[in-house]
């Protein structure tokens, strides 16, 4: 097989979505050439990184060819023929959708998620499905049945989770962008660890139809890219009301690209004092403050605020998410699809061994915590209490947004940590999401932009806005990226 | 409210999860750990606070009563581990 | 020791929507297994529920019909348990905030007395699939066609005090849901299922005894028998000094006994919590008012109107108003021919007979309401006698045409010419001197002999009233 890796194609692999659209329009290369180049690179590097679980090479080339033909006929959609990857949590018809689990290792989805359909309609070329923490439960991509994902910046470190595969793929240029999901920080934290721009929109902005459920009231789809502009392009494709999802909100989707360049003079930025306290690595804090001064240079005003109940967010989350998950995962029982244990003796045996063998340890633990929190005698003390705390947390944000327009702070307290370093103690793992979780509880949109390097490793700045303020978040990220170049740093691989 | 192994066994049963002895004690220690973190919530006073189910305040949309689905039996039964005569098979259930 | 039985009924009614409660799959009965089960019904990963508005309207309609409080904000909850016919591993139901709150149903007992029975609540929930245990030697087959069909679970207060009352309540409920058009209420097909909570206590005791739940009784008759046998079982235990265990039991109609279900060793902890894939169902006064306009005149009111407007007896009015289609049919007939009493008799009598024999419902009656009205008009205008009308009716049922056509073609017109009748009577009297002697010597019964002979001779066409009058006169001499 001849290599696609000419200097021209090597260069092409560095381009983001926006640039690729221009290149393809200019006919610098074809979509088929581009796709082949990506597939070759995946072939070369994925064995080390383990970012992709399934590579859909043949399908991708068919899609690429169709895009090239459309382009030749002058009927191509603006981003047709651009390769990307889907987190393996989105059902893709005819393609394995395993959600990082042995339970779904043999599951060929018979239908497309709404997000998948939208990307297909936009003409984007799916390179494959990316690795993830099992059923999205994790902050390091170490719980996957398919093995851990390595951080392209340093293979001994985690890429973050649960969207670790998508993050590693984008950071290592195994695709220019990838879809992902975020329930407690699973887009933002990997974005921070891998030097990417990742956005989790407002709950209800993007349809959950076909997105395998972890915690229904917290899950939201989003995207990992290498620039705010790219994120805006993909957000445009993915967002919108879907009648198949009862929690989908019927709010018009603005033109995210149109407002990217808006000046931010007079912007009031709130800095939660709880996010700049004990636990935050001092080097990270330095980088974050430097990043914040960039905004000040552009005319923003910084103001300290307090999110009083911030310290309870992880507790509330680790009741609510497992509780919802414990019910969402009951359907995995070996009856209608997925894994079934060998030679079940009776029905009880079939259930228990199928689920005992099909699920990994972290998933089983969370199911048990959730089951416990909902069980008789504990429902009020745990589940109801957590929902009340959720209200308090939302109120904190509402109060804050009366004084400020956006809230900023570190996405993560530190840089990527070593593989295996936090797997022994679940609580330390859970505290990884200490700055991100509250945003999911409140249903607000949150974004992470690369904001510096600490010991050569990326860190992210989190930007949180009011409901449906994605355009503003992307605008701020874009303005930041025009004045800085952190987002252009990618690992050598 | 300290959790014991028998509680773990009961919860595992409710959730239909087979756990080996080692798994059970591992689960006991980790879950005990997690519960003490969760218990931090008890310190805050939430009297009179309304539980929040979703980030937003909205009400359920209604669907028209129209049949939109066709027979997909062939496609869907292919996914199952054990089928016969158009039915999903499970080890016999005694009522 | 005088014992009192306390019964509460939980009735599951399958709503007659075209599609399921949370998916667009069809709900038609009797389809090939798993041909009406889509990705959501199979609980495939990533699938989500969307609420069927018609099911909601039907539930509200029911609530209005029993004068119940309508929940303007109702919530769906997950009821968690594992069973192969429950694909998601939870049933989406309603716990603390049902769509219908407290209402009541008035029942009439055999002795004519009525009682008002409280209805605690009614809520929407999804039906499970079907488990088929008999088809395979070592396996159970699962059919998910029924999974997701909308059910309305109607819970009565434990105010029923006898098996007969329970059956009366069930029948009233059945008639009401058919009236409202929200279900076909077919117990044999499972569109209406009854669970009975039965306990006993000493007469005068205010505390409730421990109850047993008897599940899935599928006919009115079995409900009565199951309650009687269960109450007796409990009385026997208590009289022996034992205790009643709160448990679920099945009624075995072959043995006429209840049996403890091979239950889970540990009681089910359903771990209810609000369904996060659905939002609270909020309805306003306008929504409720719109549903109200679709309410038909309910049986009790209709019966009263039949009595006051048409002058029917309470019994006739009750019978006719029990079924909406029959009531409507009756009114068309009565208004067309102007004789309510005759219409009532014909609808309740001859027509019901024919329908029952051919196992047809009134919607498929071989004789239309207007056709029947025409027939009755011919009786009223003396064209034919009531007796001949029966012959005409039979011919109409056979499809031989309208009343007029049949009367004409078969020459069944009544003879009302007094002169002709007189002549006929003279002939009969002359031909039967012996009977004449007998009558005149005081044997009144012989009169019917003469009537019979006249009718026979006239082939039934002589107007009976006139025959009577003229014969009386002639025989007097």
C-alpha cells in the first residue's frame, strides 16, 4: 500500500475543520485523499494510543467519495467530506456501538442517533468510534473494556474521561474533531488534559435520542476540537430541537459563527472563590490568572463571586448520577441484545452472571450506590436530599449571573495524572470533576479552552454561561484564541 | 448506618449483579468510602427547599396518537442472543 | 362471630389509543409476536419516551366522568424490577402525582339499592409484554407487542363490602369505560384486568385486617368467586387462631381456590423515583375544558332523561342506557316512530334476541334504527298487528327488505274492515255450534278458541282488537 503521507497531506492533517472546508473548496486535495491520510495515521498511531475502538475505513471512503462527487457537481454542503469521529456512545446504524463495555461488544446499533444523522446530513465523513470510560462512568478513560487510552502528550498519563478516546484522537490529529458527551465534566476535563477546545452545551440543546444514557438529567452531547471556530461549526450541525427527545428544548439555534468576533468590552467575569482555593495546583492557578488577564486586556472586568454550595456538588452528583444510571442500565439483561453469559442455569442466574460479567467494576459500583440511594429508607436522605442540593447549586449560579455575565476558572485542579494513580481510591477520582460537576447539575453550558502549559502539559480555562449562551461562550473562546496561541500547541505524538 | 457485607449482598441482588467474595469486600470498602463523601450533604440545611429534577423548568410535550412505526421484527430480533418463532427466549420462568 | 369482608379493587384498563403510551408503535391486538415492538419498546440503548396526548386525554376524560380531581401537574415515575417481559427493567408509571385524584362511582345492587364507592385515584402507566411458558420445553418466549401499551390503573377505596358489590362496581366501571370510548373493556382479551385486595374483620371493628392481593382475575364471574373463596380462607385461618400473611395470590378457577404466588424470597423494593426522561405533565383549565366537551351524556343522567322525557320505567331506562350504542339506537327509533314504550320493548326484546343469537353488537344490527322505526309505525297505524310484526321483523332480519316491502309482498296487511271481520266471525261461529253452546253456558275460556279460529282463518291478518270487540258482541247474543 502506497503511503498517503506526502508533505501536502501531512500538512492537511494539521488543519482544523474550518480550514479543511476552505482547502476542499479550493481543491487542494480531495476528501478521499484526506480520508485516506487520516486512516493511515490512525493505523500507525492508534495501537499506542487506543483512541479508536472501531475504525470504519470502508464506509468513510464511500462517504468521502460521495462528498467529492457532490463537490464536483457543485452541490456539496459547506463541510461535506471533512473527516471526524463519534464517541462510541452514539448509536450508529450498522456499526458496532459498544459504549466502552463488554456488555455491548457485540451490539450493532440498528438505528442512528439524531446527532449521527445530523452529521451525516452535513456530509461529514465518519472515521470511526472512539474509546471511552465504560458507560461514560469515569474521569480518566481507564474503565473501558477496550483498555485505557493514552494521553498523546505523554503516554504514561491519562487523557481524561469519559471522552478520553475522542480527546486523544483530536489531540493526536487522528481526526480534526470528535463528538463527545459530558455528564459531570467528561468533555471539559479531557479537553483540559489534552489541550483542546471542548464544549458541553445547555441541557436540552442537543438531542439525546440515540445517545446511550448514563444519567438522563445530566447527560449532554458536545464536541472536542482544536479551536473555538471548529467547535462553533460542529455545534451548529449538532444543535436543535428533536421531537423524539422529551427533554429537548425548542429554542432556535443562533448562527454561532456570526458572533465569534464580537468584542467583549464591559464583559463581567465572575471568579468563584471556591475554585481558587485549596486543592488547585499553584502552577495551574498562575496560568489561569494569566489567561484571565487576557480578557481584562480586551476590556472585561473580573469580579470575585461565591458559589456557596460548590463543595456539595460532587456529593450530590454521586447520588443522582448513579441513581439514574442504576435504572438506565437495568435494560442490560442479556434478553434482547448485547452480552449474555454462557449456559445460564435459570433466569436469575442469567441476569446476575450476564450483568456481573458484562459490566466492569466501576459500573457495578455505581449501580450499587444508585440502587442503595433509591432503596427504601434511604430515598429521602440521599436522593431527595441530593435534588435539594441541586436546587441550591442552581440558585447559586442564578444569583451569580445577576452580578456577572460569565463565570471562569480552572477546568481541572491539575494537569493530566499518571495512569493507574487514582484507580485505588474512588473518591480522589471523583474529585477530579470538582469544578465541572456543578455546571451539569445546573444544566448550564460550559466550555474549556487551552490556557497554558504546566511542566509541558496543557491546562484548560473553564467558561460557564447562562442558559443557551453557547454563542457567547464560543465568542469568548474565539477572542481568546485570537490573542493567544495555546490552542495551537499539539503533542508531537 | 455503617454498611455491612450483607447489605452489599442485598444491594447486589436488587441490582441483579453477581459478585464474587473478593468483589463484595472490595465493593464494601469503596462504597463505604463514597458514602462518607456523600454524607457531607447532610451538613447543609435544606428545609423548605424544592427538589430540582432538571436544569430547566419546562413541561412535557404531547405526541399525536399516530402509528409511526412499522414491523421491524427481522431487523431487531437479529440482535438477540436467543430467539425462536419470533420470540425472545429466556430460561423458563416458573410463576 | 360475624365477619365482614373488605374489598378494594385495582383495575387496569387498556386504553384504546392507536399507538403506544411512549412510542409510535401500533397497539392492535393479535398481531404476530414482536411485529409491533420498535427500538424503544425493546428498550434498546439510547431510546427515549414521548407521551401520547390521546392517552392523557382519555385519562382526564375518565377522571371527569367520575367527578374526580384532575392533577394539573402530574409526574411519571420509574418502578424498578427485573422481569423478562419488562424490557427496560423498570415500568414508567405514576406514584405520588397521578393524573386523576379522588372521585367516586355509584353502583346499583340487585335489590335496587345504590351505594357510592370512592375511587382513590387513577394513573397512567405502560403495560408489560407477554411471557409464554408453554411453547418451549426449557425456555420462556417473550413477546413485546403489548409492552408499552397505555394502561389506566383505577384504584378504588377499600369500601366494597361483598363479592356482589365488587362485581357491581366492576360492571359499572366496565360500562363507563365503554361509554367513554376509552377502551373496549374486553376482559377475555386482557383490555380490562382486575386485582382484588381482600381482607376480613369482625363486624363493627374499625381497623382493617391484613389483606391479600388476588391478581389478574379475568372475568366478572371469577371476581365474585375469587373474593368469596379468599374471604372464607381468611375467616377459616382467623377462626383457627392463625394470622393472615400479606401476600399476592392467584385465583385458580379450575379448583376454585387462591394460591400463594411463587413469590420472590425478598419483598420487592421498587425504588420509585421521578422519570428523568420525561418532564412534569402540566395541563391547564383550557385543556380540561376541551376534554370535557368530548364527554358523552353519562349513563346515570341518560337514564334519568329517558324516564322524564320518554316516560320509560326506571328499569327500562337503566337497561337501555347501560350501553351507549343501544341508547343511541333506541332514541333514533323512538324519535322516528313517536312511541317510546314500543321502541323500548322492541329494542330490548326482539332486537336484543337476534343480536345475542348471532353474536352481533348493535352497531352491526341487520335491522337499522330507522327500519325498526318504520316497522313500529306500521303497528301503530294498524297496518299490521303486533303478532304479524314479529313475522315481518324476522323477514327484515333475513334481509328481505323494508317493513313495507315485506308486508306488501307477503300480503300481511291487517284486515281492519269491520264488515269483513264480522263476516269471518259469523262463519266461524256458525261452524262451531258446540263451542258456542259451551261459551254461552259460562265457559269463558272458549273465547280464546274462537279468537284462535278467526286468526287462523284470516292467516293472522285480522286486527286482533277488532276481532275481540266484534266477537264479544256476537257471542253475547
